[in-house]
C-alpha cells in the first residue's frame, strides 16, 4: 500500500475539511469529499483530476447517507479513513436562542457525524481495518459564554467518539477525536450562525465576547494547513490517540480546565464519599 490511503471527508469546501483535502492530495492520498452544491463539487475536483472525487451530500439528509456510502465503496474501493468534519458554530446566549437552533446544531454536528459513521462501520468491521477522525473542538472540553449549543454538540461528539473507540477496538478500527483551538477558518466568520440579541441583562457580559470573536476572525493563532498535516500524522500512526488537541491555546485552556476540575473534586470529596452504603 506504500502508505497511500483513501479518505472520505465530509464538508471539503471550506475550513479544516478543505485544508485536509489539499494536504492529503499533496501527499498522494485519494480524497472523496462531500459538498452541498454543484459549483463546490467542480471546484473540489479541480484540485486533482485523478484523486479528488466530489459527492453531493448534506450530512443531515439522513435517508441518503447509506446509499451514498455504498455507492462510494462500489465506485472507489475501500475507504481507509473517515473524517467527520462537516459542522458549524452557533453563537447565542442560551436564554435568547430558540430550541430549533439547537436542534439544527445537533443535527449537523452530532447526528450527521453519527449517521455517516454508522454507514461506514459495516465495511470497516468486515475488513477489520479503518480509522475515524471526528473533528470536535476545545469547546468539547471547555466552555465559554454564548456557545452553549455548540459546546453541547461537541461535548456529545467527544463522548460518542470515546465510547466508539472502545467498541471498535476489538476490530482494529481506531477512533480519534481531534479538538482544535482557534484557527483561521470560517468558523467565527461566514460559517457561524448568530442568534440576534434580545435580552438587555446579558449586554454587559456577552456583547464584548461577541465583538471580540468577530474582530479576531481570520487572525486566529492556528494555521489550518498545519492542523491538516498533524491529522495526516495521526492517520499514519500505527497507534493513534483517542483524543488529540490542536493548538497551544487549546492545550492551555483544556489543561487549566482539567486542573480546576481536579481541585473541585478534591474540595468536595467528603460529600461525594458520604453517599456510599
């Protein structure tokens, strides 16, 4: 195989999906990428006439996913790596944000990733081989005001990934949750869905957060192409991690969160133990 793999990446028209597709193609891999428009499909396939194959699919079109995956395996042979990248960020104070916006956030970020995973699992299991990368976020471990629905979706995907890695381990199938910090993608720009402000009580605490996020968009610390190359290293590893943080901001924030969590556990240990017996 000389290390050349076939990757199926959801959401290749922008962000991490696009960067990973480009880096994978540059490294000689084959990439099957999902897009949501004919124009995006043509733009993607122009990256490589032989090795870039576009698929029209919205990951929330649950009824089509099984047949799309079956057609992909039939047309292009075994997929080695599934990358669940399709997703977006919802920003809005929880009290202000309609439940319908939460449902949409979970449909794309959680149900979409799970549905595509479920479609590939019979093939991976039959071959006793495969690697699933779920693009989560440092927001799957840490939280900040105004992104409750987003963090909730990423916490969910983290938990599902971790459980799945244990279920699939006997079949030589790896699952890695990749949790980026702040990167120069469209996440905080055109990809973000923002709920309009409506409750004045939150002005003082949240308006500066929203403004700072908008101003920082495009100037974040992380380079998506470096993230993509890091993911290719994970894919090439014979013992990939179940969880990988990307970016020094993610590293610092998650370490701080875990250390504060450990302190709180210690502080309340007596009460925790008091419920036994």
